[in-house]
């Protein structure tokens, strides 16, 4: 963090703790778009994403006295937003059959070899990865995963939380995180193989 940005955040924090309404408006203006983008990754409905961001700001306001600037405001708000999105998911969660993932997992013969192995994925150039079409296909594939697997994959592979942090956020143990993540990655690969597998992809 640059010294001037740290100084600006320190000034903003002082104003926020003092109850300055202008400071909170500035916080919302500067951070809401990024927070909404985070919430959208976890929540399929726009109304839900917006509600999660609102919840996150309420939580941030309550937690301000305990925040002493150990990390950047954006980093702190990012975690609060993820928590808010996960909380909303828990409230809305419907029972989901684990078997719904089975058709997307690879199958293995008795000798340990994979049945109908997929074509090797071609190496994607950075410019291609940045294409909107590629991002759209990945997002569509993610949306086809059962919620409990999609959420683990998002936390670990997209938002960069470690196994322990992910377990804490989801209120499950680390072994469950590892198992769900492994299955989610296998299923995602199956979904993306038609688009990125082989030289003709």
C-alpha cells in the first residue's frame, strides 16, 4: 500500500468511527461496486447479491470499532462480503442431493484407468483467457455445480482462501473442504472439456 493511500484510509477510518455520514457515503461509493462483483460470484440472483452487499455494509458498520487497519479496507470488506453472501446462501439453502454431482465425475475401470478419458486441454493464451466468451463459459459451468461444491471452489480457487479459512467460513471441517474441492474440480473439468479439450477446441 502506498503511504498516501494508507494515510487516506486512516483518515477515512477516523471519520467513520466518529459517525461522519459523509465518510460512510464515501465508503459505499468507493467499495460497493467491487463488493457487488464478489457477491455475484456466490449468488445467482441479482437481488440476493445486492442484499448481501447491504448486509455486508451493516456488518462493517458494526465491526468498525474492532477494525484497526491491519489490512486494507477493501480486503476487510471483501471478507465481510463473502461472509454475508455465504450467510444468505445458508438461509436460502434447499436440500440438495449429493448425487446431482455424480454424472459430472469421471468413472474408472477396475484396473484404475479412466473410462472414456477426456482429450488433453490445450494451453490457453493469456489473451484468450481474458476473452468474455471464455469467462462466460466458465461462469455457466460453475453455475451448473451443486451449491455446496461451487461455493468451496469459489472460496479456494477464485477468492484465494486457504483450507482452514474455507472450513471456518462454511462451518465444516478441513477434510470436507478438501473432498468437496476435489470433486468440484473434477466436475468443472468435465463441464469445460467440450470447450477447451483438444486441438479443435
